[in-house]
């Protein structure tokens, strides 16, 4: 019979600042963003990605080692972000990297124009 302990988290993240996950984020200067309570719209992007990775990657092949799975997952993620067009309203048929490059280009031109206005 499984035993459960209330209030003690050993492996998963439980929201404490001393958890190894929070320490890792702080050490690497990564902001930890959380979804808002009772706001399923906020979590929609994550849920859609989870469905996509299950359908397009994990349900396609059985892996005999973690190393083989990781190598294929790394390659799939590279393809997913750089070559696979996304139909969502934010990407509109572009790859995520194309969308990021377009955003950065737009931000760079806005910074340049604001500098020119100040001069």
C-alpha cells in the first residue's frame, strides 16, 4: 500500500523558494512565470504544445534508452521551432523562430527610431 505524506514535497515543485527547481532558476537568472488561477486561457498554449508533442513525437516510436529519446527529442524540437509552420494567430503560418526574428527586428527599428527622435 502506498503511503502519502501531506505537506512534504521531495521530487516535484511545491512552491517553496528553497526547492532545487527555484534555486536552479535563481542561479541561472530565469524568471519563473506561473499561470493565473481559474484562467484556462493562460494555460492554452502549454496544453496545445503538450498535445502536439504527444501526437507528433512521443506516440511515434518506442525508445530503449533515455539517451536515444533525448537525441530524437532535441532534433524534433529543432525542427518544431525552426522548420514547422504554426497556424496559431501569433505565428500565422510562420515558424516560431521567424516570429521571434520579426519581433526582434521590429523592436530594433523602434529603438532606432526613438533614438533618432531624441537626437
